[in-house]
C-alpha cells in the first residue's frame, strides 16, 4: 500500500493576472465534469494535410459549436491528425492552432472552458497559444518523468511549462496526463509518485489518467483517488455509452471523444446522432 502524500507545494501557487478573463467560470473543475475534443484536421505543412486552412478552420469551429449546443461546456483543441508529431512544432502549427482557438473563443459564449494540447507536447507552443486565446487549461501528455514512445525517448516538460507560464504572466491551469497510455514510463517511478510530482513540483490543478484499456484505467483512477483523495481526476479516454455510469463512480470528470466520432476513433468526424444519444445518457447520470 502506498502511503498518502500531502501536496506541499500547491499552496505556493502565484497568480500572475490581476483579473480572470471575462465570463470565466468560478470553478473549472466541477462534479461529473465532461470535456470533449475538437480533433483538428491535418494542418498545412504536415504529411497528411489535404485541406486548405480555411476549410480546416470552418470544420473545427463547426464541431465546437455542435459540442456546445449539445451541452458540453469544456472543449479541448488538439492537433490529433498531424504527422509526424514533433517535440517542438513549427511556427506554422502555432499560428494555425492560435487562429482556430481564437475563432472558437470568439464564436462561443464566454462560459466555454477551452483547453489546448499540442502534440507531441510542445510546452512553449501550448502555453503561448493558451495565452493568446485566453484558454483555461493546457493538457500536457508527458509532464513529469521520462517516457518512451513511437519515436523514442521524451523527457517531461514540467520546467518548460512553468517557465513559459511565468514569462507570459499567464494563469492557465495545468491538467497533465500521468503515465499516458500512448507511451511507456522509463525508470521505476510508480503512478502515485508521478502524480505527486505533477502536483507538488508541477503545480498541476487536475490529473488525467488513462490505462491501456478501461479496466486498467479504473484501477489506476481508484489507486490515485485512494492515495490523493483531494485531487481532481479525469478519465483521459475510453468513456462510452456502455460504461459512463461506471466512469463517474471512480473519476471526477471524463474526456470523451472517440465514441462520438463517425469512425469510432479520435481522427474521425463528430457524429451528431452519437453526440445526442451520449448527452441524453450523461444527463440521466448526473
């Protein structure tokens, strides 16, 4: 049994902005939290790009509008279709994602909670985009420790995130994935120790947990909640029509994306019928 560890650094957070953005909810992390993802089409300059940026922009804004109209108030923009995924993306990706994020922020009401994730984990890009579009949070995939992925070894970006947030005087929250399912942790740092590092040294506001399958995800979330009971924990993926009630017995919130797509995976198009059915189920569970 891992001993419970107090988060000794979370109280040392410093606010940089005098006032929050207009319309920002007082509490971003609510019971039965629900977030979804606008998976941006492959952007110009990446190997899978086939569309003009104007078409990509319109599609992203349309999907955000669909999610908001269905009742989802937390939307993450992520460049899920960009290949290859660079540790440091080009200025083209930063420019395009900033325009998309700004368009969504301007199109939807002020109560929208907006997040940014730039693959593969470009800290400077994430925080810079978030600052420009008044995003509420970023989602780093490899925040603490080191992992090995499809393209090799990656070090955590905790220092880069905190430094850039300070430089830009930006109060964007940090919701990192810990032991992300798309990579394998290096070394012998267990899940609870990694979570504690994200909270104490990384000043994370919430944690996102996902295992290789739903059973493993629940086991990991239960372990984190047992040892860090005051921490807000999201299920990072795998929620669907069949397990949503079980999700909220363990997690405080959930990111849902693949089950709302026409293809059943992140890179597909948002399906209105699936979205409507999912939200009907979600409203019954609350």
